[in-house]
C-alpha cells in the first residue's frame, strides 16, 4: 500500500529544512552580482570623503545672505576632483560645481538659478540656511561603518556601493553545482530521431532554469531506461550539490530512477505529492547531495522545479527568503475541481483597481508547453477546494520562467 500523498507546503518545508547554505567564497564584485553576501561588510573609506556641493552654484556664508539680494565678491572657482581651495571670508562667494568640495568658511550653496552674476560680483537672490545644498562627508558611509549586512543580495546598487568603496572582492555563498539528467528510451537524437521518439526539451529547459536560479548548471545528457546505464550516469554525478532527473520516477515498468538511486545508497525523503501537475515527484538525499526526481511531462517538470527545486537552490545559495510564497488575487471565471489534490493552473493575470484578476488558460495538459509559454502566474486551488465563483479570492504564484 502506497503512503498517503504529501501536501505541497509540507514537502517544501521538509526540503528547505535540510537545505543549508553552502560555504562562503570570495568573488569579484562583477561575479557576485545576484549572489548573497555571507558576512557583514564594513565600509573601507568615508564616502563622500569631504563636504561637497549638491548643485552648480555658489558657495557662501549663510550669515552674509540674510538680506537679499546679497552682493558677494566671487573669489574662486571649484570643480569636482580638486581640493577645497582657499578659505572664504565675509562678503565672499566661490563659484562651485556639483561634487566640488566646500571651501573652508562656507556653510551653504546657492544654486545658480537663484543668483545673478554681474562681473566679479554675484547677487544672491535667496536666503540659504546653513547646510543648504551641501552633501556632508560620510553621508553614504563612514569608514568602519556597516555597509551591507550578511544575507544581502548583491544587486546593481549594492555592487555600485562596493565599487565606490574600492573593495575588490566580497564574501558570498558558493553557487550550487547542479546536474540535470534526462532519462527515457523515447528520447531521440536531435539530429536523427527514430520513428516514435521525441526530442528532449526537459534537459536543456531544467538546466537553463537552474542557471537562472543562480546555480552552476550542466546538462548531463540522456540516459536509456537501463539499470546499468542509469547507475553509471548517476554515479558520475554524485559529487554535485543537486542532481535533477527527468522522468523515470512514476509507477511504470521502466520507471527505474528511484530504485537505482536507492540501490546506490540514496535515502528517499518522500515520493508523490498531492498536486496536479507533478504528482510523481521524489526527493532524496545522497550523501550531501539533494536529488530531485521530476516528472517526465515537460509542464510537470517545469512547475515542480518552480515550486520545489528553485527554492532549494536559493536556500543553498544563502537567500534569506528562498520561497516568496503566494500573492493574493481573484479568479475572473468560475472554477471547479475534485477534492484531494492542490491544483496549479497556468493563468494570465491582469490588474484592475489594484486587484490581480486571474484567468486560467484553456489548455492545462501536462505536455502543453505552449500554455506554459503564455502563462504569467500559477493559480492555486488548495486540496479541499472544489469550486470558486468569479471574484472569489485565489492564491497566485508569479512565474520566474518568463523572459
């Protein structure tokens, strides 16, 4: 007798509980984009190093401009990248450009549009307060101050922050090393498939999905439904952090993957979930490796990757929120299903009055990749739900496989 089907939330919780972030390594900032900082990062320098002007205009003493227009003698010109220049005396002003250091004695900058130049005298037409249009030293960071916390994802702004500090490398969690193995006698050679064979889309699709999730992913090729060939292919991949197999995990006579894995010492954590599509999913631990045996139908493989494998890869890569969860929405049409399985319907979403309205695509077959290409979200109907009326609330999972 088969064990009861496992609910999707419980399956994901079990997977994430056993996914420990991989060890840290140093990476150049360019190579760290999209990765997760493994330790707190402190500022190496004060930035900006000096008080500087936020505007093109005139550096002044605010006390000299309490009555306007205030005539001031222009005694110097300052540009970004130079020293702060000579001290500013009473009744004086310095022509200053954006980013130039504030000269000693000045405590405000009046933007050019609020002045009128008359020879060597500038008429200040507004009353500035101390600090007006000045970016203080250390506004962005001071040397030794916490710059980025561990767990921060290195995006473009974070990378620019680090580049601006002159920090060449950062400690980030190692990328998961992932291998994808396609199985099945029905998979033909793309150059010369035999009658009745199909071309393997799952292998390259799942390899690309793993790479987009931040992994170092390789396609291990195709393997026949032969125990010895399968054993050899799996043994060659056991050094990886994650092994993804496609097909061969259901109940057919040639579904050999689970049995071969167990003969090699893999410990199966669960098999078969209460979901549609994707019920014949298995997850095992093989030493330090996580093994995901995904269904052979391409949409089932893609959906189960999105729901279970992608969060696992993100957790291994150190992401603090590996599974973002469902978003609230409403169904635009009536929905009906039998109780027992959690359904993930490919749907398109439009927004009206701040509400996400979901419309399932007409084709929901597990082999219909065109509907996967058209979908923007998965519409979630839990196990105990049998119907939803138009306008009823539903959960929505945004799809990360979109271009």
